[in-house]
C-alpha cells in the first residue's frame, strides 16, 4: 500500500503593517504572527487547528500545520500515529495492509488471513501440514479420531455427525456384522428379515448369483433366485405340472392332502368349473365338481 505524505499547509509570518491583515475566521490581526494560507484564505494557527486541520484517524486530534501528515484512502494520520493496529509497530516507512479498515503490518496481516484450526482454534501457518474436510481445516496433528484420539492424517476415516473416526474405531462402534459371514459391513449391504448382509453374501443358495435388487424367495432358511426356486425347490401344480412360485398369477395356491394347485388350475376335470372355495370331489389324482362326480 502507498501513502501520500506532506508536511501540511505552509505557514508564514507577516512583518509589515502597511495594511490590515486579519485571520479569516477570528478576524484577529496577523501582523507579526505566524499564519497559514489554505484555499486562498489566511488563518492563524489556533483557527487552523480548529477549523481547517484534518483529524488524525488514530488519536482523533487535529494535525497541526507544523506536523507531518500521512494520507491514505481519505483518512489522515500524524506520522507517529500511523502504526499497526495489532502490534503497534510504526508503519510510516514500512509495507502495510488493511483488514476491516484496520491498518496492519505485513506480519500481522498474514496472521489475520490465516485459517484457524477447527480442533485447537489456533492459526494454521502457511506451508504447514493440514487437513481440509467439509469446509473446515485442521492442523495435521489435530485431526484425530474421536474414539482413540490418534492422528488420522491421510488415512481412511468415517464421519458421524460432527465427529470423525479412524477405520478401526468406526467399525467397532457403529458397523454391523453380516448375518452370513459375521464380518463387519463397512458400506452398503442388504437388510433381510431385520438382519444385515453384505451384498456379496446375499446370494442364491444354488447358483450363488447376487440377489440384491433382484426377485427372490425363501425356503427353509435358504434364499433362491426365481429360476433356481422353480427348478429345484418349488412344488409342481397337480393341474398344469408347472412350478408353483407364488409370483404373478400364481400368488394364490390351493393345497389338498399331498398335492398343490395354482388357484386358476384348481378346476373340475370334466367341465372346467373353478373349484376354489367350493365343494369338490377328488377321484384318483383329479378333482371334480359334485355334479360331474355323479357321472363317473
């Protein structure tokens, strides 16, 4: 930053008394006295301090005509008053900066601009090791695990609310164990019957295809993809001989003795009348309505 420096208006002494020569403000004669000429007006030194002189931004006193005046951005200082607002070092002949209208030396300016550590709230010196996360910054040694208090530095970490945890502490405190392999689930996973699973552990019991996001069914504590369930587990409909999967139109099932039917397949062998929720007669492996059964 640069200053404008001057010694104030020039003062003169009048010695002649050939004509009247008065102060512009108080009208007292200036003959034989020092005076100041400013804007084509003459004034005595007391009136200059009272009506004309600039006010020092630091001490709030007028800058008299015989003082050195420093000027920066419409503000004025006595030379001795132009100093750093933090360390009070004189800046009349030094580099300086401004922050919130305050004058600062170069060293203090650097400290004000430096970020503060979110952990210890001290300044992070430029060039020192630091960690940034979600808009905040830490000294490298202040970025520690909330649980074990060990520095995390550049290692993997997890956040929980405002706190951060190293990988080991996070798994121990928050992670769930897979119902299949009993190992910790660090991310993702599947929930089935209120139990957590790794996605790679939630697979068909027969073909081992991952079932996350896929249609599946369960049988005797095992889970199966639709194709394997149809091929190896599902009972066959006594009517159409196809697997009863419980999907689509086959949602409703009729069970009688040791046989099963799709509801839409449970019909009279002779007249095809639907027998779901109706009286029927079984003959050999087929079912008949009561009227058709009389004709057998």
